[in-house]
C-alpha cells in the first residue's frame, strides 16, 4: 500500500467510486487481498469501533458481508431496517445523521435516492459509505476490481463490456475504467444509456488516465473483451416495465454472446440474477462465470475500505 494514499483516506466519505483516486483504489485492493489471505493480523484492527448500517432496500450480499466483515475486524455493526420507513420521514436526514455520528464511527447506507447520501455526508463528521444508491455502487465495483485482478486482468489495461441497462452498477464500472485507464464498452438499447452527467465526468477522467469509454447499441462490440458484465433489467425498487424488458431481450447474455467475446472472457454479475432473463443458466453456471468470487470479495473489499477510512489498516 502507498502510505500517502492510505493517510489521505482517513475520515473520507465514499459516495461514488470517483471519490477515490487510482492510488487510493490500489491501496484498498492491496489491503483487501492481504486480509483475504489471512484475517489474523487484523482481528482487532477496529476493536471498540462501530458502524451503523442503514438499509432502505433489501439485501443479502451487502448486509451479510458488512456484518460478518466488521466482526472479523473486531468492530460492532448495528443494522437498521428502513425498507418500510424511509430515511428522513420520521425526522430530517440531518437530525438523524447528527444523532448517529455521536455513537458510530462510520455510516453505511443503502438508499433509494443518492440525495439521501449527500445529505448525510454534508451533516456528518464520520465517514459515510455508499452501499448502493440509484446512481452508483462503489462497494460492488471495488469487489469486482479485486475479482478481475485475481483472474489476471490488469485494471489499467482491462477490456470490459457491460451489457444491459445503464444503471448504477454500469456507471460505477465506467468510473473504474475512467480512473484506472482501462476500457469499457456499454451495450444498451436506445433510451437506456448511463446518466449523462456522470458519463461526462467519467469521460473527463478518462481523458487524463488514457481510459476509453464507448456507448453503443451493437452487441458485436463485446468481441475480444476480457469480461462480459450484466445486471437485472429491472433494478431493485423500479416498477416492472414490459417495454423495457422487450428492449433488453435482444441483449441477453447467452452462449452466443460469450462466444463473440472469446473463449477466455469472464462472465460477471453483481447478483441477484434472473436466469433466463438477462443471462442464461449455462452462462452464469458455466466455467467462465466468476459471480460467486465477486460476491465473496464484497466482504474483503469493504473491510479494507472501512479499515482505511477509520485508520485501522495497520495490522493489529
């Protein structure tokens, strides 16, 4: 880990992946890889520290990976279910955050609206981590970056394809390519492209790093990539849309798409998956699928991020 990058991370909010430099992402991934090999050295790294997990949306991977991960570091994790009681209804987001910061060392929030995260970050003196919003999913992409590296893909020369809706996961993958200097092609139906403002920001970063971002409607653009990534057509909390499903159908990731990508191409998905919709069973259950590696790496990447934000990266 680079000492300067580690020092800069203490106390920071992480709402988008672009809140981190490439050196800082590198520090997170290096620490995550060390922790994954053996947690013994970090068993008490965050002793007497605490995190509050605020979840407005259902979760398997995010909740379990944070709760178990925090325990591995000696920290306390408190989960608050906001699925039926959105943050900011019972009391203002600001009053809520100012209470929580008196007890917790970090807030981890999985929210419907990214604006909720921004309001929490603006009023809280402790780090706020985006555990998923409508605009981005940085924790997922840190895990994905770790997974890619484990499978021999260098971030600064990676060639990725995202196929489907230009959603929060897609946007954060674009951010990764833009920061690291890799390339990504997003294949999406007309009208379902990534957020224009966030895409413009990513293009500005890519102009500096040498990254390449392509948005297309042509599935043939996956030819020669190192990984094909897809996600649910209807994101969590969205109303089902038959017209959207119909538009997405031609972009289902199946054996033909993976053959087009090439025999060494990985298949990636942030899960939960809908077999027979965005991906066929033979692909997600096939030998090139790394979806459960991604799921496992959520814990390690998140643990490293929390440890760095709280100054607990040194071995205990």
